[in-house]
């Protein structure tokens, strides 16, 4: 790597860690550590929501998808406005008036302590898998870009994020996210500008080649949930985004950092709607890379995988300086997501477990100590999970399977609480059945590979796991609740 690019990357890394750590110099309470004292500006919160949404997986996977296929994956983004509207209409007011930093306090009010324990533990397990997968998947292209080993990149990423998350709290996370979001967008725009400048014929040529190759297709409009059709991706996107904006502690905590409910709603709209043009930008980069290498076939080594084309372009086609900016952008995408997970996990540990079962009324000093130790513990564990992903055949598939099992049932339970009068026994039965369905849909393909009958295989697309699992919990719980009412 040219010295200039390495200098730009190292300056970014040191500056972002230093900026985050600087928030630790302010004397703060545990409430300020978890909610920033409810005084942060809506634009910064919105940028943080956006940066959390765009992980390094998105930064690299979306251009790879567009390069190898078409714009079918962009349909996921089209579901965001509806999910955000539901969150703004129902979830933001709910959490602002709940009187707790934890999203899962609501479940205890509705269904009892078991629901809060179940949801909070599932959340922590999901975040560990998520952070480990993101750091590992971030390390794969970084190994090619920087020449460092995968474990070293995972370790450096993890330690950097732990430092400012543990010391600066949610305020450090949100402000560093805001900066990283700007760097991320700037890097993507710079990359697209270089492609437009260097391809013979510019944008008209990109559009012509892409249109001839059907690269702008959003997928089949056939109503089919066994393959990646337009409708399958749209329904899947709606449920995933409802889970993100409606029940994910990472997002819920941001609603509480705003000064007022109105400001919280504004930040939700900003963070969610900003993802639409940025995901459009990522897909346009992938399509532009396809036309770039179609017009100049000798520039790309034969057999380069779709998800490796963007990293290859960054290293070999971008001018010195811009390469460093793009590497910083990829790191920014990964670090913003991991820092958010660390802080929200520490909040869950304090609110849902320490205060509930160990020390109901801890002092400020004790609460801050628990938050910082929890941040450190979750960060270190996530590094170890990242190491464990090293050598897994498909880390992304493994992450999706784990996320489906750990988090698939929580959305159904929340919807059951909000939209029905179902009580504890019926909800518990519904969750058990829902989790069994989710486990079957997630793992049945592996069972078939190991000799089980093919009739046991999940007939639907794997993305439908969260949809079917959520609907199972809601329908069973609602039905049992209705039967109980009639009696």
C-alpha cells in the first residue's frame, strides 16, 4: 500500500479513537452513559442510526451483489419508509414513556419476568454473533488491502472500538458514528466519481451497458417466496426493518438520547431515509464496476469473485489518497456498528440483569463500573467470536442462521404485546412454538445434508425464516388469547 494511503488510514483511526475517548473527560452519570442525558441533537442521532444500519458488510456486499447480479437487493431498502413510519407512530412514543433505558422492560410489564429474560439474553447473543461476524468479514478485504493478518485486523478493530465505547458512553458512540457516517458517504461518492471519470464514455456508457445486461432489474414480480423475487425481498425487508427500528436496543437507546419525542422522531426519519439514497449509491457503484470492467476487460484478473471486485478496484484503480479514504470508510462502517452493539449490550446487562437480580439500587459509581466492565467484556468476547469465525466456510451464512435463531422470536412477542390482550401462558406457548419453527427453517438444510429425509427441508427461501417465525408467534399467541377470552 502506498505510504500516503497508510498515513490517511492511520490518521483516521487515531483521530476517531481520540475523539471518542475525549468524551470520557466529562464527569458523567450512568444515565448519561446510556442515554447521553437526553440532550443530543437530532441530526447527530439520525446520522448515528444511519451509520449503525450501514455495516462493513453492506459497504462491501451491496456493490458485490449489484456486480454479480442485479438490483434485486435494493428492494430491501424500499421497505424502510413503512417500517420507519410504524416505528415513529407506535414504538418511539412507547419507549419515550416507558421509564426505562431497556426495550425489554416493556415485555416484563406485559408478560412477566420470563419474557424480559428471554428477549435480553437473545439480544446479547445476537450482538456477540453480529460483532464477531462484522469484524471477521471486515478483516477479509482489509487483509488484501493492508496486507495484515485476519486475527490482527480483528484485534485492532475490536480494541479501538472498546476504548472509546467503554470510556465515552453513548455520547462518544453517537458523535463518532456521525463522523464515520460522513466519511462513509464521502468515500463512496469519491469512488463513484473516479469510475465515472475513468470509464470511456462516462455515465451514458455505464447506463447503456448495464441496461443491455439487465442490471437494473428489481427481480421477478411473480408471487413466489421460495426464490429471491421482488415480493419476497420486500416482505423480508419489512420484518427485518421492523425488528431494527421497533425492538432493537441499539435503536431504542437512540430514541431516548433526543431532547424531546419530536426530536426522536426526526432523528428516526433522518437515519432511515438517508439509507435509501446511500444504498442506491452502493448498488450504482456495483453496476458501474460491472460496466467499467466490461468496457476494459483486461484490467480485472479472470475468476475474481463478485464480492472481491470492489476491494480490487480500491487497491488497483483508485489514485493514492482516495484508496486511503475508502479503507477508512470501510473501517468506519464496521466500527460504528460494533461500537453501538457494545454500548447497547452494556445497557441491557445493567438494566435487565444487574439491577434486576443482583443490586436493585446501585450507586452511580457502581452503575458506571458495571457499564464499563460490561462494555469491556462484550468487546473482548466479540473479538474471540471474530477469531472463531476465521475458517468457517461461510461466515455470512453462519451469522444469518445464528441471528434468525437468537432474534427471530422477539419481534413476534413485541407485536403480541402491542396488538393483542394475550397473557403470560399463551405468550410462552407461542414463543416456544415460534422458536421451534425458526430452528427448523434455519437448520433443516444442514439436517438434510447429514442424511435426514429431504421432506424435512424448509421449502421457503431462508430469508423467510424471520417472517414465518414472527407470524407463528403472533398467530398462535393471538389465537390462544382469543380462546381464553371466550372461556
